[in-house]
C-alpha cells in the first residue's frame, strides 16, 4: 500500500515550518525545493465550519476510508493562535489518533499566526508543498465564523460542515454554503429535526451548479459514529476530483 | 432511640429551660429535638447512619486490614500475599500493573516499560492461577483493584474457582469495577461511557444471581480525590456515581435489595483531620438518604454506605520520606474515627514505587497499633455530638448535595462525564491546591516549611534494589505469555471470542461468555479487543484547560515569553493518565507564545516520535509517572533516529528515581528533567535555558 516514507515525512514537516516561518519568501522556497504545479499533484480538500461542529471528528473518520482505497493523505489542521500571547494549543490531532501509526497519513497542526479567515500564513504554499507528497490533502480551518469561506480559493473541493440547527434559508443568506461543493450536515441519529434539516438542505442547496460545472451535493453524516462517511468520500470528494480531471 | 432526649444528657442540661415550659410546649420541644437527632444523626446502626452502620462498630468487629499489593509476575505477588497473611492481614487486595488495568497484553508495544512495574502482570487465566496458588479463596476475601476490564478479571476469578471446585456462592471479595470515576479521574478506560456502565451492570446482575457474597462494585472517591478534588467533590461525585449505577441496575429490571447490599464505597483519607472524619460520616448520611428517599428503599442493608478507606497517596512527600509514617498514622486514625469498615495504610516509600516489604510491614503495624494499643475501638463513634464534627458533617453534606444536583441537571453522570464537567471541576481545584502549596498557604513539613537543606531522600537502597529486580519482569512475563499461548487450543480461543462478540452485540449480559472465553486461556488483550470491535473505544478527545487567569500565568512567567513561536509536543509515557502537570504546562507555554501540540493519552513512543516529526517540533515534553523512564526516553530517542530527527530536544519529568535520572541526563542526554515538586517558574526558566542553548528561541520580556 502507498505510504509516505520516513524521509519524505521529515522533509515535508520541515518544509512546512520553513514556509510558515518565512511566508514572504514562500514562492522562492517552493521553487528551490523543486515544487511547482506538477500535473499529478494531490487533490486538495478544505473543510470549514463553526467551532465544535465536528470537523476534526469528520476528518478522523474519513482517514481510514481513504486509506482503504490506498490514498495517501496529508491533514493540515488549523487552530486559532491567541492574539494576546501569540501562542496556541493545537489539539485537533487528538481526534485522529486511530491514524497515528498509519504510514500513509501525515498530520500537521498549524496555528493561524495572525492570518485572517480562520486560515494560516502561507496556506496556499503549504497546501502545494503537501500536495506533492500524497494523493489527497485535507485542510481543516480553525473554527470559522459565519463567513470565513476564503479557503475555497485555495482548495479543489470545498466542504462546509453544518450542524442541523436553525433554518436552511437563513443559512443560505449567511454565505457559508455559497462556494461549497459539498455540504456535510453532521446529524445526530434519531432526531427528527435533523432529518428535516437535511431534506430542506437537499432541496434548497443541493444541485446548485457551481463555476466548475459541479452540482453541489448534500450529505448527512454522523461524525461521532462514523455513519455516512463513505458516500461523502466516494460520491462527493472523489467523484468531484474525477469530474475536475475530466474537465481539464 | 429513646423517646425522651436523654441520649446526650441533654434532658438534665436543659432542665432549667424545660421547667419554664408548659406541658405541651415541653412535649413538642423534646419531640423536636428527638426527631432532629433521629433524622440528622441517629444512633450507630440507625438511619441515617451518620454514626456508623453497625450499633457496636469496632467493639463488634475491628476494621479489616486490607493492604493493596502486587508487583512483577503473578508468582511474585503470590509471595507478597503470603507475607501479608503471615503479618496478620485479614484480607487481600490485588494491584495489577498498568497494561493489565488497561486491558492490554504484556507484549504490546504500548505496554513496554510498565509490565509488572506497579502491580502484577496478568495476561491469562494461567496467571490468575499463579496469583492465588495455595491461597484458600473460598475462605479469605479478595479485592481486585481493576476497572475498565474488571469484568474480565472477575470472570477469570470465577473460572479459577470453578476449576478448584469452589461454588461461586462461597466466594467473598470485591472488584473495584467503578468505571465512572475512570472517565472522571483515573483514566483507565476501555469502552465508550454507556458501554462501560453497561458492563458494570452486567457484573452486578451476574453476581446477584450467582455469587451473592461478591461485591461487584466499589464506588470510589479515592482516585477522584487523588486527582485533585476537594472533600466536597470527592463526596459528591462518588455518591452520584453510586446513584447512577443503582438507577441503571433498576432500568435493567433488578430489584434494589438484590444488589444494593453488595455495593461498597472507597474513600480517600487526606490530611484535614476533622474534615476527613466528617466526610465519611456525611457519605453514610447522603447515601442512606438517597437510597431511602430517592430510590424508596426500606431495606436497611441497602441503605448502608460500607466504607473502605485508604490513606492519601498524594499527601506523602519525597523529601524526608520517613515522615510519611506519621502522616499515615494520623490519616489511619481519622479513618477509624470516621467509622471505615476496612483500611489500607500507605507505605512511606509509595511515593517512589510500590512498597518494599519493610515499608509494608510498618504500614500494617501502624493499623495494628491504632487498633490494639490506642483503645479507640472501645468507643462507638467517639466524636458523635461534637459540635465541630457535626457541623462539618452538615456542611459537607449540604455542599455535596448541591454538586450532586448540578450533575442531575446536566442529565446524570454519563452526560456530565461526556461534557467533562466533573473532570474540569477537579482539575480547577487541583490547580488551586497546587498554588496554595507553592504560596505556602498549605503547609507541608520538610517541603515548604521547616525545609532542611541537608535532608536526604531517605535511605533508598532497598528501593533501588527492588527496582533493579523489576527490570527482568517484562521479559519473563512475555515468555510466560508465549508459553501459555503455545499450549492452548487456538480453535477454542477463536470460538470463545466469536461467541463473546455475538453476545456483546446482542446486548445480553456478557459475563457467562466472558467466563467461557477466559477458560480457553484467551488473553486479556484479545478479549478487550473483541469487545472493542463491537462496542468501540473511549478516548478523551479534548485538552481540559485548568483555566488559569492571565494574571496567574504572568506570576509564574514573570512576563517572559519566547522570542518565536516555539513548537512543543506534550506527551505521556505509556498508559499512565496523570495529565494535570502537562495540562498546566500547556496553558503556561501557550501564554508564553509557544505552539503546544498534545497527542492525547496512551500513545506508544512510536506514535509520539511520528507525531513529533510531522509536527516538526522544537521540543518534546514527555511526562511519566508509571513505568520505567529509561525505557520510555530511550525508545523515543531510538524512534526519532529512524526519521533522522534525534536533534529534537527531549525534556520532561515525572516520577524518576535518582539512579535513572543520572542515566537519562548523562548517558542519553535527555533533559532538563523535572521531578514532581518542581515549582512552575523553575520549569519555565530551565526550559528557556535549554532552548536558548540549542539556539531555538530565547526568553524575552514581553
């Protein structure tokens, strides 16, 4: 099965640090490292959503499913840097611990370090660098505000993770779902309100055609129990990847 | 109970007052006092059992001397058991090693450095046979301190009895088996919370039907207190845990009187002498009231809060360790004045490791001296009626009740645990206590007052010898496990595990299937994994911040911060769950501008190294409290070399003996290493120096 070697692992790790520590020379660093826009670079997926909605748990559940397909994954998990101390407690990786020893998985925690939009400094460069070491890059934003959707500009597939709360129309107005290729509603089993929310989201958000010709997909998932993950990956992420490839 | 109020000599005392009253007022006044006494205090052996569960207490039966023991292989612990019985111990209590407590086999990578370290290693029924070889388990009561996989060990014990032809109904003893306090405090868990509780109820149900003399659960406040709770929190969470088990057993369809008389409690006895006495009295009253008024149980034996007490481990000091003997004696006295049914006295050297035989003997003698020489056993609840003790008892009960109500408002203990409410409260109190020690508000002789610069760490030679003897345990136990596995029928094992999985997914009681599975000599690890395949696993998925204010953090850091965002991975060695230290550090380092990465509990050194590489950290802070530090740090270095990242600074600390510290610092080049009493500001300073020396970052005024 495809793996990321020890040497690659050390190299990518240091490269990411280099990019984060001197974001202004990121392009130069990538050039020197020979990282350009290779045609076979990995598919970059971004997941955004408010704090506590279940992004890390969702990614944790996606990892074994992707790995079963032999896909090597780099996870970039962004957490907020305190604007008072400039320090950060980066704890997203705890949720992904079942994949700690997987040779095909690389998990990197990043502080926002003053970058806007719940992203981190040099994110485009870090994502490009990561994309040359694996098949899929999963970027998790810090707990985003309602309109922190800037990440969609840097990724191939943009996933918005939602809790089934409130009504879908208000949600549409908030702009959170506007650029989303995939909407993942993190439901709790057996709650009828959840089911109703998903139905509404399917009707109101599903099937909108985005710029790249992709029709937005809505998936109901249960991140805690790992339900609904396979359709999200196969019919969502991987099929979006294939659609983009065919288009190019 | 007398109808008059003669019980405290009050009638005579109040005579002048009573004389002023007319007949009716006099009657209603004496009635009021009498009812107040009955409701609030009661005679010994009477509801609400404030003064003890038996009318005669220690005049009828002295507390059982039940010393917790275990180390090495089952055969080593068997020898220790025989010593205890020879010294006059009246019950046995088994300590298992950490891998065993976590349901892991001795040969798993995560078990490395911990096999036989702080308890007996038990992998299969064969080890259980060794553990109780030549010990009459039909006659003596045996306690097994194990929680997450308790049902598996209970199944082993029952299988052992069956093999020896002893009927299960003759077996007396206790499994600690209190899973809720594991999620709350001790962190030795296996399954998700609801499944953990279900397994406890399975054992309650099975014992009620088959082993009526067995105490399936010992509802424990000890670990809650040792994790940093105060007396009120200890009381509240313990009683709330007990009430949760009762309600779940009732949901299962059991009659309360079938199982409640076999519930027992386990409390800590800490330093605050009168508060600890009052705590045990308040516990009895709270439990009796909850059982009678909450669950409507009239059976007296179902209302009893039977107490096992252990002196406080965290109150002991590494400095001048012989002083611990005095601390233990006072705590033992408090336990007896509080009316405990059985007592474990700690050995003075427990701060370093499981006790040496010499220290164990002193601990037992301490109990024997209090029991036999002080003559306090001649009086029943000698402090009853003391204004001080009664009023502390009232206060503790009232405050604990408030906390129990908070738990109920959160939706009961399972929901509370999942929202980390008790975990956070305990953590906050622990941090508060630590500050009191650092500021000197809480006095510890030889540590923050009456310090003696010449004081040595005590004579640790015996201990060093004992520790040296442990180095071989792991290899011996792994060989033992392999030989057991070679002899068993793999076909039987597979069949046993298959049917266990089937029963587990059906939701039925798993005890009979567990007994069948252990009888095939399936290992604890195999059985735990089979159940986890069906039920899932539990992991604490968040860092619980101690919530220090920025001012408190600044007091420690003196306003210093790192010159750049230093990246630091904080990790634990092995299966140990002592996280308080690293969580405080996480907050502290973050406030200094570091990016702190936490990998979670129960990571192998392979996992820690891989995480450190991916995160490209500047330093790893590895904390170890249980197991061999040289094994942990050594393995971590080796793993980092595989990625050519042995340049990463390895620091950390925990319980590290002087000899090991020398090896680590001088031979492996690990450090700085911090021992448990190191003040936080010193950690910050020395860590800053180490990072500066490696030219990673400097401490600057910020």
